[in-house]
């Protein structure tokens, strides 16, 4: 069942119950009030009849000191006729509750007389056929006799009014429920419209349309829910896009990795088969073995760098403070015998905070890339500068540079701007990817400033040591 129908049904049930109880209470209240009035009137009539009977009995000439039964019947007939246009039913009984006078149509039940006490009036409401009466009974003491006077007052109209009231109220209730049902139907449809819009948006997203957004049509709690849903949808769409990009990057990574393996392995297998199947002269034998060795070393370097990338993505660092002089001296010594380019190191004295083996690996990769991008005899600069927030390191070359459209992708694994030149120098496109992961672990990032034909500057800022940092990383 739809939520709007549930609201409508619950509202109708509540309204029907409210109308039913209130109508029953109201009609019953009017009925009880009318009944009390009729009972009081019946008792007043009984008292008046008692007085009239006593007066009439005292005014009857009698030869006896005791009121005769015939006189009682005579007075009863007179009182019955004196009803002033209204039917009056009477019954007089003697001390033994034997009937002395009774009006036609009076009830034969005499059980009420057993409840009569001195100077007391008792009553009951009885039904005779389709008529209702207030039946009263009381004692009458006159001329040394104790008699019983009973009256019956017709109150059928009161019951008819109650029945009419219930009938009218049922019709009014049904009419009001019908009108309320129509009004509540439109209200429930209007109130649940935001829910229907959210349901539609959820269905669209389940079908793969992550760009779909629910329309906000109110500023209440449902409007707030719509805003939250749209924010959630935006976050979900962003995560899905990231997953798609990661899947695409992973597929490209696997394809590039397979391609990078295929080229050296094909050469290694070919030259190995040549050495195995033919007898070569000393020069060709050396060249074949050297090519196998060179390609094997490239595979080894690529596997080590892949392993380093995986480790840095999952691990943590154990940073320490060292002097900038130690770091730059190490880099200069590592490329001291590099005859093709000239390495220039200029730095300010200061402290560098990080895991030195990883930082040195970053610098060696950056310098190696700078050498590959530069011609013979070119200058490679490694610069260090103390900054307020840490230590800034730059590696600058004046080589071929990197096109702007390529700068966003060169840090991806296996991506190379000039694949032929990179492979000729044992490159696999993993160095910058490793640098990015190492710097990420140190809370830094690699900045690239390059212009084709003018060279490239790659820099990163290593944050200075914070209080408690070393202890936390050691745990």
C-alpha cells in the first residue's frame, strides 16, 4: 500500500472513531438530560396526584372512619380524567397490594411496589410494545389507610428524539467523512510528493543514472532530506567516477606492464636462442650476452620500483632529522662519475626531516630523469632552500621539457612522454610514480614546472618536524 493511502486510511479511521465517540457522547448527553427532566416531571406529577388524592379523600362524606375501596376507585377515576388533555395512567393498590383502581393499558407488573418505603417515591423506565414510560410508585396514607399510588408517564418522544439524533448524526458523520476523505486524499498526495520524488531519484540511480537529482519542493524536514539525498548522490557519483578512473588506470597499468615486459623478454629470448643454437664469433657473442644483461637489468630495475611503489602505498615512514649537507653530498657523490651531464648542487644549511633512504631515492630518480631529458654536457641543478614550513628541494634541467597536456599524467606508472628515448636509457616510466608515493607518505607533493624546449623544474617541500611526530611514527 502506498504511503499516501496509509495516511489517508489512518486519518479516516481516526476521524471515524472521533466522530463516533463524540456523536455517541453528545446524543447520549442530550438523551440523559431529557430523561432526567422527564423523571423529575413524573415524580412531581406523582406528588401532585398524592396531594390531590388526599384532598379528595378528606372531602368525601363517609359514614366510616376508614376510606372505602369504592371511594378510592372513584377518586382514581376522577384523577385519571383530570389529565388536562394528556393521557394519564394510574393505579391504586391497597395494603395487600391488591389493585383498587387501574387505568386501561397500565402494566401488570407490581414488582416496583416492593421497593416503596415511607415517604419515598421510586421509579423505573419500562417498555410496553413500542412505547416507553416512567413508572413511579409511592405510599399514600389517608383516613387510617396505607395505599399505593402508581403512575406511568409516556416518554416515547425522548427515545424517538435519541433515535433521530443518532440517525442524523450518522448521516452528518458519513457526509463529513466523505468530504474529509477527499480533502485528506489531496493533502496526503501533496505531503508525500517529496517522498515520491525521492523514490523516483532512487530508482533512477539504481538504474545507473548517477547524475539524476531529486527536486526540492519544500523547506521542511522532507526538504532537508532531499538536500541530504542529493549530497549523498553527489558523493556517490564522485566515488563511482573515481572507481571508474581507478579501473581505467588499472587496466592501462596492466596493459603497459605487459607491454614493458614483452619488449625486453622478446629480446632476451631471441638472443638467448641465438647463443644456444649457433656458434658465434667473439664479438657477436659479447654483443648478444650484453644485450641480454642490459635488458635483464632493466627488468630488475622495473620490478624493484614496482615493489617499492606497492610498499609505499601500504606502509609508513620512520622519519629522522639529518643535515641538508649529508643529503646533497650523497646525491653529488652518486653522480660524480656521470660524464654526460654536469651536476651542480647548491643548498642552504638546515635540517631535513624524513626517512632518508626514501628521500634519497626521490632525489636519485629526479636527477636521473633530468639527465635523460638533457643532452650531453648539459647542466643539472639540485637546489636546497630553507623555508618557514620546512625544507624546499628543487631539481632543474634545461632539456627538452614536458608539454603542458602531459604534465598531469607523467606521474602515472609506466607513462612516458618519449617512450623510445626512455627505453633506450633503460626507463620504464616508474620513477616519478614512486616519487609521488614517497612524498605522499611524508606529507608532501611533487610540483612540476616545465616548458617544452626550455627545461623542467621539479620541487617538493618536506615539512619540518612537529612535536610528538617521531614518537607516533615509531609505534
